[in-house]
């Protein structure tokens, strides 16, 4: 009987330790509002909900659609994201001429950010939801595309 109780207590202790050492990150794309409806700049944010610091190596912005640039961009972050903190990264700025030519017709693309991270016991990729971004004139609007599920590897 003692062995059964001891074994169950060990299992519970291991579960608590595993949860305590689990990497919990939240990633999103947002922006700096221009007029309340459109954005003058697009930012990526990653929040560390874990109980320990995480090394963020880099972020990769991925485009899906007709753009006048490479389909991905890499941003070096190379810093520790402390527990309970959020890191904001400016990824696109008005007039968005580095994505589509200024004067182009209204253009819609899908964007996603992938943050590559390391901890003392794991490495992984935290992926943002996919967002639909429409660029018109020199401003953009941005909405989360909930029709496409996202996956994160940890």
C-alpha cells in the first residue's frame, strides 16, 4: 500500500515539475495605429508566460501573396526575454514601399512571424497566428485570419 501511495505522489511531483519547466510563450502581430482603423507600422510581439527566462535568437517574418520583396525576412533579436515580459519588434513601417511598390493597387498579403528560442532544457519555434494585411496607398490594415490553424513547436 505504501508503495502505491509513494508511486502516485512521485507521479504528481513529476507532473508539477514538468509544468513548472514548460515553456509558455504567446506571440501576436499588431501595429501602431494611424487613424484608429489603419496602421502606420506593424509590430510583432512575443510574451514569456513561463517562470524562467528564454533566449530569443531571431524572428522570421513570412509573406504569402504578391509582394515586391523576398517572401521572408529575418530579424536578429539575440536577447533574454525574462519571465512575465514582452518583447516588441518593429517589422514593417509606413509607407510599406519595401513590401509593395508605392502607387500599386490595393494589395492583400498574409503575414506570420516565427520566433526561434532556446531554454536550458529545450529549443523551439513559437509561431504567430496568420494575419491578413491589406496595403492601400501608404497605410495598412491588419486582421487575424482565423480560418487557418497555426502550430507551434516546442
